[in-house]
């Protein structure tokens, strides 16, 4: 049997419905090359693949076609300029969440905040938000919280890989947290239990996705308890679903937050809402 070339393997994968970019990244992974080496594939499109590489690429392609996230297959995901290890213990960081990071950085740039402002990331998962903030503002006192010991293990590996010191707490939201923070950020579960989109997300941890009948259970809990952990004038910034901004803003106002507002992601979808705890 004639060995497949790079271009033939890619064409065969695409013929099964695999996205072209996904196919290229999976082939590079099977070849032991970084995802940034796509130009190498163009320059070596007629190179023959070994049987081992061809078989591994086929297995990876089948797993991707079944809906398994590309990041799990290659073992990493880029987020805010950081390459993060990810696996089925944590959600794959999404570009949408960079909106939350950018908003938090705006608040940390306020003149009245100390350089060593205390920041809390609730539900840190892979550590994406906490690490992005620490990388951009090295002086902040950054604490990452997750209820899952598995998720914290992944976050710790990422922190060590990037040499970014964080404090870690295993806690169901704020239960084991103490002290006060200048900014609290969170990308909590916000998908309704019955949402049909959960089927497409079946490879990712359900506990990091689903949040009750309306998807607001965890958001309600965070909004209710966060004031007890915020400095006066501190900010609570939350990611939520595309259709939840109005409900989240209403919850923030009802709890007593001021300057309540929302932010759109790059696609123009209202992705985050937050407010300031102005009670002295």
C-alpha cells in the first residue's frame, strides 16, 4: 500500500467533513510539530507519512469529527497570548472570555487602586482568566478558586509553566474564601440544564457548564454573596450567556450594586455584566 502524503491525508480528512484548519493542526500534532508550523505543511505537502503518523492522524480526525474539542486532542489552547494546558478536567477557554479579562484590566488601571490590588477569580478552571490578569498586571495579588481539585491541578500546572504565582483555594464559590478584594471576576456555569447546546458540549465537564433550570443559579449565588468579599467601590464582573444580560443586570441592581453595565464581545454579543459595590 502506497504511503499517504501530507496533502492526501488532509484532503481525506476534509472529505469526511473536518474543518481545514482543524485537519492541519491535528496533522501537525501527529507529526510532533507545533501548531504554528502550518507553513511547513505547504512546503512538504508531498512528503510521505509513516504508518504510525497516518494512523494517529486518522484516530485524531475521527475523535474531532465526533465533537471532541480540538484543544483536548492537541492538549493546549491559546488564551490572551498564553498557551494553556487543557484536558477534559476543565473547560476549553473561549475567545469570548477575553472580554472579561479586558474589562477587569480596565478597572485595575483606575488611579485609586493600588498596584497590588487583590483580585479573585471564581471558578478558575484552567486558570485562564487569573493567569491572563497576572501576566498583564504582575503586581496584583491574584487568587484563583475552583470547587474541583482536578481543575485546580490543571491551573497549577499552567501557573508553573508560565512562572506566574497565584494563590489557589478549593472552594464552592466563596465558601472557603476570606478577606476582601478590589475586583472579583467569574465565568461561572450559565447554561440551562435543558439547553440543547449541552449535547454539542458533551465532552466538556458538565458541572462547569450547566446551572439550573434557567442557567442563572450560580450567577445568583455569586451576586448574593460577593458584597461580603468586596472592598467598598470594588467591582464584580461576570460572564454570562448571550441572552442573560438583562437578567444579570437586574440581579446586580436588586442586590445593591451601582454603575451596573454590560460589555459586548468581538462578535457584538453582550457577553459580560458587572457592577460596583458602593456601600460603605
